[in-house]
C-alpha cells in the first residue's frame, strides 16, 4: 500500500528542522535518525530562519513554548512556506491554556501547515481556531472509538478542507484525513501512552516521511502513523519477553523504528480507507 | 505501613506541573508516567499560571534556572498556594551560587512549600534562608551517617517546624521529617549517584504521591522516598545479571518504578520512625 | 600509551561546567558521570560565572544557542580563562548559519580554548575565523579519509599553531593535533552517527580527561577520543548479540564508557602518531 515510502526516507535522509519542546527533544532527534532522516534543532529567531532554509521540512511543536520561541515559530513557519517546505504542526496542549490556544490560532493564521497532528482535544481546538467547526464539540467526544468513528472522520475531512492541511488525529484509533479521503489506522499499543514523547516523535516522523515523499503527502503521513504504531506493537512484543518496564519500552520503540523495513511495515498495516 | 498510598497514585493519576531543569526533564516526565501520574511542563510565566490551575501538584526545581523561569516559579508557586495544591521544592545547587541561594530564599519567602527535598548541603542552605538554624552548620556534616543521625534528625525536625514544610534529606541515609516525627530510610543503592536525575525524579515522585494522598502527607512523602530507593535496589539486582553499565541502570530504575506494586514496596521497606 | 589518564579521571572526579544544547544535555551529563567526572549545567549569565569558578573545566557547546546563552558563554569563557580552567569548544553547526558562524568567531576572539572539537566542516569554519587557513578549503574535503589524511593533518597542525588550541577533528578517522604532533585515531563505529549526541558527549569527555590530566593535555584529549571510539565499538559488539536498534546502541555506548578500564582502553587503541 505504501510502496517505496519508507525506503525513500532511508535513501533521501530528509533534514528536519524542529522547534520543539525541551521535554522530548532528545527522543525526537533520535527518532529522526532512527527512521533514516536527520534532525536539526534551532529556536533562536535569527538562527532558525537560516537553518530552516537548508532543511527539507519544519516541525513546530508548542510543548514548552515561550515568548521567544513563539516569535521564532511564526517567522520560521512563514519562511518554510516561502520555500515550499512541508511544515508540520504539533499543537501540544492547545485548549489547555490561553497561551497555547492563542499561539495555535496565530500559527494557523500566519503559517500554512502541510499536516497538523494532535490528539482529538488538540485538534478540536484547532478546529475552533479556524472557525470551521462551530458546534462540532457536541458530536466529537474526547477519544476516537468505533462509536464515534463516522462523525470523527467527517469532522477530520471538513477540518482538512477548511485548513488545507492533512489532519492526523492520534489515539487508540488514528485518523489521517484530507478533504475527501481518510485512513483509519488501528496500529499501536496502549503502552505508548505510558512514556512521554510518542506524539512528538510521531510528528517528527511525519515530517521526515512527507519530505521524502512530497508527491504522495497523504500516504506518507498515513505511513508514518502506521510505522509508529507498528513499532509500538513490536516494542511491546519484545517487552513481554523481558523484565522490562516503561523505560525499556521507550528504548524498544525507537529500536523498532530504526529496524523497521518496508516489508515488515506492509505486513503489519492495520488500516482501512474511508 | 503505607497501605493504599501507591495504589492511590495509580488510581488517581495526579497531574503534576513541573517547572524544572532541562537536564533531567525527560526522566522526570517518564518517572511521573511510570509511577501512575501524569506530567505537564510549562515555564512561560503566563502559560505556567494557567497550566498549574488544571493540575494537582506543582514541582519547582531550580536546576537550570534563569531570570525568566525564576519569575515563573514565584508566580506559579503563589497561584498553586492559592489553589491549595501541594508544592514541592527541589533547591538544586542551593549554596553553590548566589543566584541559586537567593532564588531559594525568595521562593521560601513567597511560596509555602508542602515538601522541600534536597541533599544535606542544599537543605542546610534552606535552613539559613529561614533563619531557623543559626549555628547548625557546626553540627550537621555533609552526608547523613549513623554518626550524625541524631543531630540531623533534630535539625530536620526543627527546620520542618520553622518552615511548615515536610523536609526530605536524601543521601546514603534518607530522612523525611515533620516537626515531631521523622522517618529514617535506608533504601537505595550507591549506583543511583552514578546517573543524573535521581534527585529530580524523586522530587517529582513525591509530588505525585502527595497529590494522590493529601490526607497523609508525611507518609506519602516517605513512601515516595522508599519507592525510589527500593527501585534503585531492584534496578541494581537486575543490572548485575547483565553486561550493563550506568545507562542500563537508568533504564532499569525507571522500569522498576513502573512495575512497583504495593506488596513489593511493603516487603522492601527499610524504614524506622524516630 | 595513556598510562594513568583514565584512572586520573576516576580518582579526581573533575567537575565539568557545561553550557550546552538542550537536545543532548542529558546524555552529556550521564557521560560525564559514566567516565568518572561530575556535571554541572548552568547557563544564566550570573549563575554561570559563579558556577564555573567552583568547577575544574568548562564546555561551551553552541548547539541550540540563543542571545541569552551566547552572552553567558562569552563571559563564562573569559572567567574560566582567568581561572586557568581548561575550556573546550564544540562549534556545533558552525558554517551552517550566520549566527553559529559568527558566535564561533566571537568566542574564538574573546576566549582562549584548550581544545576545539568538531567535524571537519565545523573545524574548517573555525579556521576561517582565525584567518589562518586562507585557501585551505580547496585542500581539505569534508570527511577525513586515507586519501586526504596528510593534508588534513597538516591543516590541523597549522590551525593548532594559529589558535594555540588542541584541534580534535572527528569522523570516520579522528585527528587530535597540536602544532608539531598529531594522533590519528581509527577507533569508532559507523553506528555512532545513527544516534544524536556522540559529538557533544565526546566534547564533555575531553573536558573531563583534560581537567584530570592537566600536565598531559594532548594525550588526555587523544585518550578521550579513543575512549569514546572504543566504547562505540564495544557497544556495537554487544548490540549484534541482541535484537537492539539505535536506542539500545545509545544505552550500550554510555554503558561501555562507564565500564571502561585502563587495560581495556590500552588494549583497544587504534592510534598512530604523525
């Protein structure tokens, strides 16, 4: 289904510029290397503008934002747009505080995002910011399940149409949607929520997959979501054979991403098109 | 001895807001998840004020402080006080530089701490800041041992009476004291000092344990100290069965915290009341 | 060849102050502990000035620099010079952006570095900043190989003469040079480039080795480079016996540094003097 996508990442080594939070930044850098990409972190306004121009993609993650980094995100995002680089937004905690919500809105207004990835709460906040989903709150509950799947797919497609961005909603069931097509992905494992950074890592993975496959953006995004979820499953299979706990699981997760090949990915996909 | 305390953490999933140093922040987040809590990091002044209001506890760790984060710590600490959230101070390096010492004093003056956790040098600096321990320097040497245990217990109880905070002094022997009661804890392993962040992780663990057991603050704090020490022992037992070094030990330590259950904790306690 | 150097680190426990990037800072701290040293991170201008005075060495790593930390680096570097502490520069990304290049030049102008460690591109940028290597670009290509080894050794020796710093160029082949003597080191493994932070970790290791062996600076620097490379080999040997990927490799690398003894180091050296 995703022929060539993973191997393109390994062959092209996309350079991904991340303005990201300091909690999970090391995992993000290591996941980019593990998948075949290469990370650069730079958040000083002047430095970030130049660094992004030598990169192939940009990640804006608002996890531990502050005044200084918000300004950098806005300027760097616009520059990446000018350069036609894919730009991926991770609106960590949007909806949980005014600063995060307003920064998300500001970013959405000034930067064109190729992909927006978050959990359902964050993505609902994004929807409010675009004014495209008045009233949707009543329809979409806080975790995507089979019960609300149809509504959530419809919500994601509309949001994609409204924003022009691919929408990736992750949780027990993951959705990757554009205006007229959505992937429903059931890869992943509950242990992934017992370590910090799986969301941040996935956002960076999406940027690398997208940058290496610019002609197939929706598939590249879906492939990255599947790759992360499948790696989470493989990590769990390895964990149960050991004495390990959550920290071993983190190691095994990044290990699995580094060892994942196209055949394993294709064989492990749990995905449908809606 | 600590019936229900550990399980309360796992059942209530306390949300712990940390303004903490960037050296060990990832370990702190992962330990909070491992113990059954949930971490949020936010250090922008405006963001931190709002984030703390949706949390159950606050950690202020001065490990890599700067002007911007000091202001956030002061305001957020006061807000958490207004909300009656437990607030735990980790005065990393207090006594080693003027900025750290003065920031500790400022925090002690403006914020009411539920627990203050540090090594003996840091806690002695705290004592100076409260003006409660004139002359104590001569009595308390730099590591708690059986030789100076009686004096150090007395010092810790007096400091607790003076500050209104539970005092946790960690080292080869750990003390957890309030004005009229102290726990002496002999859990732990020397390997814990060969990795960075065990102190920072423990401070966060205390916040989670306290937040989930607000009616038993002293026991919750002591249980967290025992849980970390026992996990350090279990990690060492696992390490010697492998080729591992210090980095494996870090992994095993967090693994042990994630796998610790109430029965193992009760069975492994090395604690006495003074 | 390096008798006593490793054991001096373990016996003297040099305290290394790092103003370093937030991507790899945790690994840097853990590597310093693993080798027998002790880390302190402080980047606030006022705090850093005081902290450096209680330390034995200073690392300036420009990986995620910003206006605030640049000012701290300049002042702290000068203070460390006054105190005759070894100061090691890691010009991460020098040449990739104006801010990084100009900051490198400013640091080189105002601070006397004991050692400068970088990849060949970064070191070539350093050379431009010192004005010592006009035209050298044509001679030195981007990775040190046997084909360009003679020219690169000559380049490194000249740069050392011009700067008064030991020059450490790392890559598939590592060079450690002073004006009239260079070590060519073939320890290491390609997997080291599949995780983030091996360069940053090595820079810190050099600072610890240098601080514990001030009377043998060139040998101490070369020994640190060999220790890191050999640990990379040992980590790989361990990796192939497991299911592990890149994250396990990171763990095994730091493990190997923590377990390395003088005999293993001497027996594993792949080094020649030129």
